C-alpha cells in the first residue's frame, strides 16, 4: 500500500437533513446546512489554501490564507469560518486573492528557517506545500529584522521534538490537545510577535502532556516531529493495521521506509479512534524489533537445563510427540491449551480447534478468564449475548455517564478522550470507584458524584441504586412491560429495606444521600450509559455485579439506542475476540455450549472429528489438577501466567509439576522459567488476521513486515495438530475466517474481502445485518426478552484482619500495558519505571512511612517490596498498586478467591499489611527473578 495522505477537507463534517446548494468557481455543490465554504469547496473538488485549518479541529480562522470572494459580500472572508448559504457564489482564485495570499505567505516565510532540503519534514510540510500553491517566488522582507530563528528545541520527550524556531503559531497543536485529547497541556503564551506555543511554561516531559501524539499529528510544519522521522527519514509507503494494546482497537497507518517502520499514524477512517491515539499505540512499537525477542524455537528436557535452539521441524515434532506420550500414559484429558487475548481471532480459533480436534478434549481456556469472564456470563444471562451493547461513538449521545471500576484515561485513553469531549459539552458523570481517578476532577471536567465505595461492595452499591429507582417510581415501566421478563420478582427483592442506600451505607461507606442523588440522576436522564472495567469483574461477585448493572439499565429503559447501554471496557486488544472464538472449556465459537448436540454437529461436520459434550478444565482447574498429578501438559499461547495470575506461588507450583509446558511468546518471561518448549511468536506488525475490540468491532490486522520467526502463529498450531495426526491446514488466514463464518452465526457475514471494503464490522454480521450491528438489542434482546435476575449482596470472604488490616486493590497506568513485556521494552519506562504502592497519609503516618520509602507488602499468601507514594486518592485503609513490572510482581500477594460463576480471580480485594522494609527483607518478590526493563534504541 502506497503512502497516500488522507484527504483533509479543512473543517469537520456537519450532520443534518437540511441541505444548501451553492456554486464554487462555477461548480455546483450541495452540502448540509452549516458546512463551511472551505469544506464545500473541497467536496466540489476545489482545494483552498490553508494552514490553521484541518478537518479534525473546529475552524479557527487565524492564518488568513483561505480567503475567498463571495458575490454580494464585501471583503475577503476566511472560508473556514464562513458557513454556506443558499445560492451563494464563491470564487477561490482571483488576482486579488492571489496577491493577498502571497503577501501572507511572505510574512510566514520571513520568520521561518529556509532549511527545506535538510529538514526532516521535507515533502511532508504544509508550509512548504502552501508556498508552492500560492506561487510564492520571493520574500521581500529578508531575515535581518526581528525573528524567532534562534528559538530553542525541546527534545525532552523521548518520542518527539519541539523546534520552536519552525513554529508558525497556527494553534493547531493547542487545539488538538484541547479538542481531541482533552488534556489542555498546551497554550499560547505572549501576544503579537511574542506569541509562542508552550507546554505550561515547562518542558514537554515535565508538563501535563500525555504524549498521545495529537499535537504532532496536527502540526503543519516540522515544529513537532517524531524523532524516528528525524533519524530514519520520511516514510515512503504505509499499511493500515490495528493496534495490539488495549481493547479500544485503534486503526493506524504503519508508515515505512523500505522495510523499516518509521512511525505509526492514527488512521482517520478508523471506526474506533477516528484519527486519535495514545502514547502506547502511537509510539511504543519498538518492542517488535527489540533484541530481547526470541526468533528461533528452543527446547529442553528439564526446566533446570539450559535452552537449546532448534529448527521449527524439530520443535514441532518434539512437542507433538511429547503430547502424545503424555496422553498415552495419563489419558486424553491430561493435556490442554490456553489461548491469548493478544493474538488474532484466527490464531485463537486454530488453537482451540487444535485442543478439541487434535488433543481430543475441551481443556481449553483463555486469559479472559482472569479479566472479563463475568462479563460473558452476566450479560448472557440478562441480555442473551456476551458482549457490550454500544459502539464507542454512542457516548456522544449520553446525558449521564456512569464509570464503574474503570480508569479510562489510563486504561482506555482514546475512548476516554471521546468521553471527556461529551462531558465538556454538558453530560453529567458518576464515578463509582474506591480510588479518586483522574476523571473525578481534571481540566474542564468534574464528576457530579464520586461514590467512593469500599472494595468488594459493588453489588451493594448497584442494588441500592436500583432500590432508589424502584421505590421512588423512576422505573421505565413501558420498556419493562414490553421488553423484559422477571421484573416483578426482582422488584420485590430490590425494594426490600435491606437494599436501601441507608442500610448499605455502613457496608459500602457511601453516604446514603450521595448515593440516592446519583441514582436519581441516572434514572431520570434522557440517555444514561454505563461503562465498566476490571474493577467490576475481578471480584468474588463479578458476575453478580454485571447482572446488577444490566438490571438497572433495563429498569430505567437505558438499552437499545445511542447514548445508553452496559459497556465493558476490555483490557487487552482481543479479549472480546478470544471469547468469541470458543476459548472457554464449555463453549464453542459464538458462545454455544458444548452439550448442545446440534451445535456440536455443526463443528463435527466441518472438523471431521467428534467433540466431547462435557466441558473441559478451566485455568484454575488445570493448575489444581497439575498439582494433584492428573494434568500433565499445557500449551500456552502468548500469556505470562507466572506474573499475571493471582497467588503466584500456587501458579508456579502447578507449572513446575507438569511434564511439558509449551510457551509461544515474543520474549522469555516469568512463565518461560517453567517451560520445556519455547515457540517464538509474532508481533502485531507481522500478523495477518483480525482483532475484535470492546465494541464488537472486527478490524483487519495487516502484516507490515514478514514474520521474523519464519512462521505465523496460526501455522504453528496447525503443524502441531498435523504432527499429532489431525489434518489441519490453511493457505491463508482468510480461509480461517471463512471457516469461522461458516460455524459461527454472529460472524456469518464476515470475510476479509468485506472488511477490506468496509473498513471494519461490528458483529452480529449476518443476513439480517450484512454490514454489522453498532448498537445491540434495539427492538428486542438477543434472548427475546431481557431477564431480570436477583442479585443478593454477599460480602467477600477476603476481609481485613488485625494481622492484615489494609485492603489492596490494583489497576493500570497509561504508559504501561498488562505485565509490561512490550511497553517495558520501549521508552515508555521514562514515565513509569517501577510499580509503586499508593498509601493514604494516615495509614503511612501510623506506620512511620515517608514518601519514597521501600515498604514490604504482605498478605496471607506472599510478600513483595515496593516504593511507597503517599496519596489521598484512596480512602483510609485502602492501598493501590499496578502490576506491570515483574521485579515487584504484585500478584504474589493476591489470593485464590474468585468469582462464584466463572472463577475470575478477585484481584481487587486482598487483605494486606504494609510496613517499612527491614534490611533482612527481600528486595523483590519471593522466589522470582526480574526481567531487566531494557529500553529499545
């Protein structure tokens, strides 16, 4: 794919049914009312010169280069700020306009370095382009007078430079930071000739800048430029692909020079991100070519042995032979596999197929077990499908937004920018979280209510909100009567005095009056939407809470249209897809139970092998069975369970007990210490397939470069299956998707050809919805009628005690991702070089802890060491940390408690003690060694 600049129509599109017809240079054009003259001209095929205008930002009108003449209107108005009117006649090219534009460009060029031939933006500079467009041939003012040519360069940010000498003060960077990102980190300092862009009077690195790249993207000159472009040169071709970090699923143009990736540019036509990005997707791609990557297969007989590099044939035949030998000795059920939420749908599908067809059992599970399995269970019980209800654009129609157990500005920053935009427009925000996340109060945003509940009391809070709706007559009875079932029984349960805000206040710590006000705000809104994260699902009542949110949404009629819904913010890039593809031991692709004879018959006819009707083992069951001696071998696709799973010592004991652990990944990690076979994986830049994001959007992942390992991951799984005696072969991943579509009703209309044509598709995609389904449950629920389910609050068994008086909860940070294997190998470590423990000033004081002290963090299952950061973000009695660095390994202290329905671990509630680390205490987590946090050159 060649490097083609995406068209820029100058000002944003205007929606509406009323249209206006006009003429531009004699060409008729009809556009929606309110459209700018600039955009109308562009739609007529006539580009007007511009510098401050771009269609991702509201019109500003500062550069004056876009002047036009309009019949009957005096002067030369700026086309970007002038709306069209019926019958308007516009002239964009006249001698008068040409002279004015040349004069304007003379002024710009007189204060701009003339180093075009050596400038890093040569060939990609709008100032250079516009000089040519307006026909500038001389600069009469010279360079001897007052100028800014000696202005300094700020190179503090690890990813981009700010060269003030080249700045034309068009304000595009400032406006992008405000309008698109919503951080407001940049401003224009001074007036007149002294005007300059400033990151708050400090360096970019020390400012509020979050390095999303919106300013770099908006800059029309080389003022803000990627360091990779300065170093490698301007890219010459591009490939459109999908980010492999969080569940937002941003589309990017990977821009290359030859076969070397120069930069990732957010794609304007990306359905999830529409041209925006975060620091991870935009800049943190260096891990893909990091020297730590393992590119050749390795094997060893014992985990005490050194790794031995082998060729692919040897590794695959060895793996298949070992699997067969273990099954011959211990039975078909003695082996299993775990799929990854970081791989493509196609790669996940072939691994679960390998387990079911080649291994001959249902012992397959996915890392989604430890994050969003309660979402699948809860939403399927109430709505009939295991997925969120809306597309991301829907938030623009919400009047009240409820964020529960999620930190979007850190975990899902591109979606957070959409949300913040809507909040700045006037939508109200309710945050339900033990921690004061940034959304509670940040520039131009303040939550109407922050329900700072005690960890583990989510269900009590959601039941109390529903209690208010039912007892105060705020239920949408018409919606309930027409669309739902089971309401009367649920309403009787929820109306019980024990579910009232007053009764629950001693349990939750949330003032009853505050909770009642929040419930009324949600229930009376025209459109109210719920967005939630792992702070909902990673609890012993995770599934109960998901059903509780669904109950509240149905009771208030907030389902089935834009601006409403119950929406999980998925953590990893393909959590939704890995679940869709049949990775759970009880479900085949499309969430259909293995006990269903008709469902099994569909797969058996395509696969040519019988499928067991009994569910297989979940991840916790596999680990327990391994310790018991009945489960002996495991294929792990792209997961680091020794770092990411709870109760680390139990996990490592299980891995150590197995005869064969096969790990497919990019890097040697904590889990690889217990592996016997290491099969190198591919980065997203080498993958060919699809990801499915949190809004059910299926995006193409296109290979930017050939696999550095010599094989795609789907090929490896197929070859292992074949070596075990099951014929499984595809020539291309499009054939895998064709098979997925043939056996999965929600994917029935999906194909690579359609994805390439439409850009992306949100499932269900079938004959009823050939181009996908942005909003679910519009006229009816997938299950027919929405089902109310009683959700009694059951306190977690994990309680604070005299020995462990504090409660630990965990989360993520903007610049790091999951266990950090990727982001720690990029310059993102400049922002977050270690996990720290946030502790309330009161809790720190009584323990004699000062800011920056090394402290021990211990629970009933383990102990680790972190640096303390004193913060009042948490209430007294609650501490908080992230889990991105293996040197701390926070999960060494988390327990085996899990969700009652799905075994999703209760990461968010662990009773702990914190104390100053004594010299004899360990400097890192017990029994584990750290992977160096190296930085890519």
